[in-house]
């Protein structure tokens, strides 16, 4: 798969942009386990052009995570074009436009998946962004607004015509949010449309190596983007790549292995964000590495409340000592109940 001049190889695996999840330290872990492309948390165009501290901070990218995409969202053309220029100045490999976020406060303003209700505006916005930047521009979107308005086939062709270099399609409508089952048949139909010549990336409900293989083999997509299934499980990329290469299912990491992974993740978070913020922002990740452990409540509370770094690492060591032989092989993290930015 190629996005512009980026040659990403065959059967590309991508980490979905996720608000409050895909920060630099988590992107680092996913790259370590084989993600071919990672994305920032999605960034508000208004926040960027107003120099909002939170939005600007999300532009921070590191060489270890390349190729990396910056994803932006908004509902007005001029701010989105300016935001794309600002994002390009951060030197990502890809500029991605979010036309897929279903969150009410975003979609009802006409941003995210709300843009699917105004296709001419979506197309014109995309055209102007493509013309304004030199980096390859990609789009992430959904099947349509609801079951009566699945307009992704028309949208795919029109976005291709204005110059996007790849299209990621989440197999749900905006009305579905993240309920029900993702419909990959329409994703496959678009991929196999002879008029489509850009890469098509599928997204939605990929939570196993077998599911990823089916997406590639049955629907022919160029890439698979994985979101919720990575939460507390960045090694899913390693699992998928091993299965695609060998047909063998890798065992889930042991508790001791998860402790070592959590330590590396924590250390990277502190390195990137400093001690205080690095610890605080790791809290959303730490306990998720150990979901399913019995009698874990008090230890989980420590993991998400401690500030003292040596004590935090000591608590992780305690997890290995106390539950090191517990079998978590049948326990997978519970998906997030929201996916802002996907």
C-alpha cells in the first residue's frame, strides 16, 4: 500500500486516532509491537488556529513513531485549511481529515460524521486542503449518516477526484455510533470498484488476528485500522502480523510480560511528558493492562492514584509477584464505550 510516496508494504496495520488514548507514549508502544502507521489524537481546527494549548500539544510527534499522521476536524473550510497548514508545519507524514467522529457535540455542529450530510461542503473542504499542503491528505469517514443515507460510494469517488491519497472507512453509520456490527461488505464493494485507485483501509470490530486476516482476504482492503481493541493491548499488532505470516495464534502475554510492557509504557510517558503529567496521563492505560485479575481492586486503585514514581514501579512489581502465574489468556480488554476521533 502506498500513501503518496510512502510505501507501507502489503496488508498494512494502522492505529486509529483516539481521543485521550493515542498520545505519544501509547503510539510508541504500538509501534514497538508492529503498527505500520500511527495517528495522533484528533485535533480541533478551531483549537489550532486559536493557538489553544491542548490542541497545539497534540501536534508533538517523534521520529520513533514514523510514519505518523496528524488528524484534524472542523466544520468550516477556512479554519480547516489553516489548521492543515499548521499541522503540516509539525512535519507529519500524513494529514488526515476526520469525517467520521459520531460524538453528538461534534457531529451535530457539522464536523466529523456530520459532514456526511453536506457532501458538497465535504468535497470542497477536502479539495482546498489538498491544494493547501504538500503532505499526502487522507480521509477517515463512515458508511453514511444512517441506514437510509449510506452515501459512502459516492463520497469515495468524489474525494478521490479531489486528490486524497487514501480513504479509511468505518463500517458503521453515524446513527449506529459504536453499536451493532460493522458492515464490511460495503467497504469491500468500494475497494473492488474498478473506478477506485486509491488505497482503501477498513475499520470497525477488528479485535483478533483472525478478524484482520478475514478483512484482508474476504474484502481485499489494503489496510486495516484498529481502534478499541488496542486499548490495554498494544501487542495486537504483533499478534496479527504473526498470524498473517504463519497461521499461528500467539498466546496472550503473561501477567509478568504485561508488567514489563506497562513499565516501558510508563517510562516513555514520563520521558515525553515529564514526571507529573506523565504519571497522570498513564492512569488511563495502567489498569487496563491487567483487566481480569481477581481481587485486584485495591491494587488498581493504587495504580491510578499514586504520584510517587518509585512506588508506582514497585506496585507494578507487586502485580508480577502476586499474580504472575494467573492465566489471562482468555481475557481481553473491554472496548472503550466511546471512540472520539475515530
